[in-house]
């Protein structure tokens, strides 16, 4: 008997058992990952991998979780809130102040991995569609802001010039990667509907994505303070949280309606909201929106990462072709981000450490890959389960390699410059890993 049949009364009983298993797995995985000095997300992925591959030892009772619609819905909402939270932790003003170096590092850090990922796919998966090759490039494009911030904090470098460039570039990196996702998704939809793909169509998709992001930021900055000032007059409990979530879901819906991924809208919604907008709530003793949403994301985000692991079939790596693809994509992911250091302006900056700091992939890359599983052209999925497994392996590899590599690089640079210029480890208020 499978665990799915354990709940024979209320239909929700099976979902409740699935959630219990997923949450326990996530927290145990996160604990052991933290003990090893790695981000909790890595443990959640590994925990999902173990659950999803129990069939290798003859245990198939949990297979139903992979296709449980309730679990899938909660995971999708978790994705939206993850991007919303990342947006809340940044502001439009911060993005405008990061400087030319951050912009150049971000842009080169998108172009390099995208081109190398596309090329690796075309080389090792010649029978796959051009959309598959493009999606492989896109999944390598975005840097994990949360993982990078946590590593810099642990190394005591969060206030260094290198850290400011890395974190600023990682934020811009996410925005540019989301535009790439919007373009590729739009092209897939156009192809599915039988519409011809042209340079004009590509230009319109880029314009649409850019207009949506810039337009939503402009309107949000001008309207959201008035909106939150108005709703602050309501006396009901939980008004701030409800308004914030409604704002997030509305922009996510609007993004979907105009042909963009809902996560683009969720990210934009978070980006325009600043602490100043919530001052009326905070002044009367309530918590900020970031603090209010944290318990919800702590519940939903691990579900997404465990489900990603659950859907990864380790048997795919028995194929030499896919193992080679994983190795080549990992090399491309690292090399592409190291190339981004060429965008650093200034002689006294540690370019190698900046490049290494851009290496870890994470939430956005996994989200891209998950979207690829849902898209198809001519009844053929853009990413199949085996290629999806390869992407998860690349994300895990880049996450594992960054902390020791960044530590070595900073120490190397410190030995090379004058003693009075060495950056000392410092206490910092930088937010920890947001996952």
C-alpha cells in the first residue's frame, strides 16, 4: 500500500501527509547542509533527490508526491513568493546606485553563460530543438543573490568594494535573466500557436518585457505609497500582509496575461515596495512586510526545492552523454561568470574574487528549469526529465564550489596587496541566505 492511500476520509489528508514528509525532509537536509557550511537550499535539494530516487532500492511508496497537484500548486506559489521576497530585499534606488562596474559585470555575466550554455547544448544535444539549447543557456545566466550574500557575510567581506559590485551585479543579473526568460517563453508560445518567429517578434518580446518591468516599477513607485497609506486606515488585523500579497499576485497575474512568466511580475512587485511605504503600520507597532512574509516563505519555499529534487532522476546520469553534458555545462557555468570580471572598472579591485562571487546558481536557475518542464513545441517538451536532472546537478556543483573558492581567492589577493590595504573581517548587518 502506498502512503497516498493512507488518507481515505477527507481528500486533503493525503496532501497533509505529503507536506509533512516534505517539510521534515527539507529541515533535516537544511540542518546537515548548514553543519557542512553550505546553504540550506542545497540540503533541501539533496533531501528531495533521496526521496525521489527511493525506487532505486525498491521503495516506490512516495512516487505519487512527484505528480500530486496540491504539492505542485504550493510549490508554484512558493516560487512567486521567493521572487517577491528577493525583490523586497532590494529597492529601485539600490539598483540605480550600484555603479557602472556592477552593470557591466552583470551584463557580461549574462552573455557569457548564455552563449556557452547554448553552445554546449547544440554540441551535445544536436537532436534537441533550438529552444532547448536556449533554455540551457538561460538557466546558466542568473546568479543566486541569496547564496552569494550568505558566503560574503560568512567570510566577513560583506562591506568590501568587491561585495558591493557582486551583490549589485547579482540583482541586475536577475532582472536581465528574467527578460531572457520572458523572450524565450514568448517565442515558445508563438511557435506552439503556429505563428512565425522573426527578428521583429523577438524585438517586440524584449520590448514587452522591458516595458512591463520599467512600467510596473514606475507605477509602483508612484502608486504603492498611496495604496498602503490608504489601507493603513483599516482596523482589521493582517491588512499589511494581505495588501502586499494581493499586490504581488496581481502583478504576477498581469505578467501572465501579457505573455510573460508570473515570476517577472512577482519580482517587480517586491522591487517597488520599500520600508517607507509601511511606515504607518510600523509606527503603530506592527512588523514590516518582509518580516510578515518570512514565515510563509519559510513554509512554501522548501516545498519547491524538495520537489525539484524529487523530480530529478539520478538514473539519467547512467547515460554517458548526459554525464558529459553535466560536466560541460558546469564548466560553462563557471567560465561564463569568471568572464564577467572583465567588466570591473578600477585597478585596486579583486577581479577574480568578483568573478567567483558570481558563480553560484540557485533559485532563479531552478525556476527557469522548472518552467522548461512545462513548455512544449510540437508535443515535445523543451526540457525532458534527464536534461532537467543535469541542470539540478549544475546548480548543486556551482553552489558547492563557491565558498571554498571565494575564501581562497580573497586570501590570495590579501597576500598580494600592502598590509594597510587588507580588508579585515567585519561584523555586518547583511541579510543571511533568504532561503
